[in-house]
C-alpha cells in the first residue's frame, strides 16, 4: 500500500514541477505522462491480470512514441532521458507479456521500478533545462 502512494506522490510532485517550471512546449508531454499514469492505474484496477498487462504495455508504447516524437522536436534534454527510461519500461513490458505466467513477475516489478527513475529524470531534466535557459538570458 505504501509503494503505490509513494509513486502517486512522486508523480504529483514531478508533474506539478514539470508543468510549472517546464517550457510551455513541454506541457503537452507532461500532460501525456500524467494521463498515461492514470490510465495505467485504471487498467490495473479494473481489468483482468493479463488484459491489464496488455493494456499497460500498449499505454507505455504509445507514451514512448509520443515522448520520442516530442524529443525530436524539442530543444530540451529531459525528453531524451525520459524516452531512454521508457525504452527500458517497454522492453520489460514485452518480456513480461511473452514469458510464461510464473516467470513474468520479475519483469513486471522491473517495469514498474523504471517508472520511478523516469519521474526523477523529468524533475532533474526540467530543472537543469530551466537553469541553462536562465543562464543564457
């Protein structure tokens, strides 16, 4: 019970900081990250286990595609770092989907774990990009 609450607290802090301190062009990407997190929680709460894992993998792939697209258009560094974390998440999601039922738990835990560094990367990257932008001005 503590881990999901800690994740939601970190998510709220990261999204709030990213939305407040980030570049206005980054706000749709930050909104997409929040939406993906809410959809993931809903899928895990309301869907059967394998269907939920399939839905979560689909959400993660869509988020990775959007963040990748945003990273190519952006002059900021954090979307590239976030996309790197998301590649790891999607890799573990796919491994969990193709492995037999008993062997996938490690990959599901690893996939969930890599969401935390992705949020940390969001906060650190936005603050570093903001600091660089302020030095240029």
